[in-house]
């Protein structure tokens, strides 16, 4: 039997006529109202990763000091045992996966694809245990972010004198990129690439998942899109990764190579004791600079790799967090070597003013980021000392007519109105903008449910040739 990765049922439902029920302001409000509970479960899971089956250690990791009753203690004990089993299962499958996909163990593509299915199913049970730790958010056990906000004086002294050219500089030496064995997707050939991150702000391995047409020669010179994912996405550690479906597996069969980078502190790059993306939230504003700069630098490496494979055009895009990175790449790539510079940029639901994002966004307020900053003494005025590193500059680093933006006109999470003002200042043509009358989650849903986004991206990539 031929093994093939398939589109998850959740995505099939969203993309079906029934999915129109999700494409509404009401769903947007419901989704926003549940964000804190979803992140609370993730925080409990991160604590469980460290605690194992030790209930006291689990409570210590969550900062719980008050006594809890026997009933809750029993619930926690059962949850920890179940979670420990899931984590052990994922680690076992992943060890085999690494041997097969990165090592010398020879397996057929059917066997590799079957192993990938096992790995991602095991990852979903470990990384997203919504049922296992649902009780934690209901019992007020969990602060949804373990904050470690740096003080303003020290941060401004350390970062305030640095220039964007220093912080967002591409590497002088391009690291060697390794490519995994392939697996069979739905009309796609899929594999991973990895390399030592050249960023001075992290010390780990950068990963990206690549999607190509299943019938294209391995060395085909394909137009390439490097597309960043959103905050707290576990990426290919779980079965359903939205960007994989509406970008990777939608565009690749039409003759494109799509590269989905895994952001620092997310998915395969998660730090033990933190859930995917939590360090970004916990150490604002320094973590914001570090993540944007790291992913921008790593994007430069991937662009160079794509060009070495003959890509006639290379675009950089991304949604939400990935869209912010795309904005910074578009802003600062003008000083990069030509072989690392994108031909086009496609920021989606992005922010252009991170100071405003941290103090005005409904998402940062819900997640407690705004409050944690205020508690540490940060104000919008103090944060403005870091504007050169956290705000879009007056002019872009690539031609304005090579920037193609997508946004929700009532997106309060990423403050798209400010991004629109930046696009105006940069001189991005109105014809290069795809704007929908929706909020933040609505942008993703429209991209998933219609062909309009994909056709917009294809048009942008064709412009870059």
C-alpha cells in the first residue's frame, strides 16, 4: 500500500462549505475569549515536561504555593502519568525518525512516510494535551506565561545604542545546510533542511520544512517562497500545521518550492520547561528583538540556499509573527548581499510598530504581556528608545513595488491600521495590497478557505521574476 501524508480532517472541514461558520465576527470574538485557556493548558504541559510524574515538582513549576485538595491532587497525578507516557512515546519515535531521515538507515519512502505519520501523531498527543490538562485552566492553577521581563534601564543601555544594520546583519559565512530524506505528501515531495543558526542571540539548530511538486526533478529551478508561521505554532511537531496546508501543500503542486522555517523557541526548537513560543512572550522587549533578528538572519541563509538551487525568484512572507519578520526583512535587506536578498516580500497580518503592539494589542493584553511590562516599569516612552530596532524604518530595503501585503481592516491584534500607514509611507501601491474586512483570525480563515490569497501570492512571485 502506498503511504502518503494527508490533509487533516480539521482543515478539510474549515475549507469546506461548513467552514463559512468560522468566517464571522462572532467566531473571532469566541476565539479571542478562549486564548487564555488554550495558553494555560500549554503552560501546564511545559511544567509537566520538567516535573515528570512528580506532583509537587509540577506545582512548584507553576508557582503554586497554596494547599490543594485531594481530588485535585489525584487529577494532577493521573494527568502527569498520562503526559509522561505521551512524552516518552514521542521521544522514542523521534529518535528512530532522526536515524532514518538524518542518518544512514535506509528505508523506503513508504516506510519513511509511515514513520512521519507516527511521529506527528505522537507529537500531537504530547505537545497539545488539551484534554489532559484542561482542568488546570479551570482551577486557576496557571499563570499563562512565566514572565522574566528585563528592567528598562539595563535593556536600554545594552540595546539602545545598536543600529538595525548591526542587529539585522546577515552572516558573514553561510553555514552548511543539511537535507533530510524525503517523504510523500499530497501531490508534494517533502523534506527538512537544517543548519547551525548563525544568530548571536540563540545557540541551536535552525530547521525548515520544504514542499516541492511531487513530479518535479529534485534539482528543478523552482520559484521559492520562504513563509514564516504564527506565534505558538508547534509546526511539524504535530499533525495539523495551518501554514503547511494553505501555503505549502496548496502552492507546491502548482510548480513552487515552499519553505516553512521553524521560528526560534517553537516546535523542534522548543526549550524544555517552556511551551512553544513562550520565551518570546516572557522576556519582552528583548525577546522580540532576538526572535525577529534571528529569524531574519536565518531567512537570509535560506534565500541563499534557494538561489543555489536555481530559484528564478525568491519571496519572503509570513503570517502574524512570521509577517512581522517579513516586514523586517523587507525593511533591512537593502544592506544584505544580493544573493541573500528577497525579490519580493509578502507580510500577512503583520505589525510595523512593536511598541504599539506590546501596549495596545488585544492579544498582548489577554496574555498578560502588557501588564508584565508595566509592572517592570516599562512605558511606551521608554520602549520608544528601542524604536530603531522594533519599528519599521522610513523607507524599505527592497523596492516598494515588490512588497505585497495582506491584512484585516479591523485587526486589533496586530494593529493593521498602523501597518497600512507604514505601507503608505513606503510607497507600496494600493494594487499590491489584499485587504479584507475582518479581524486577525479572519485573515487566516480567508487564506485557508479561498483561492484569493494563493493567487495573490502567485502574482507576487511572478512579479519578482
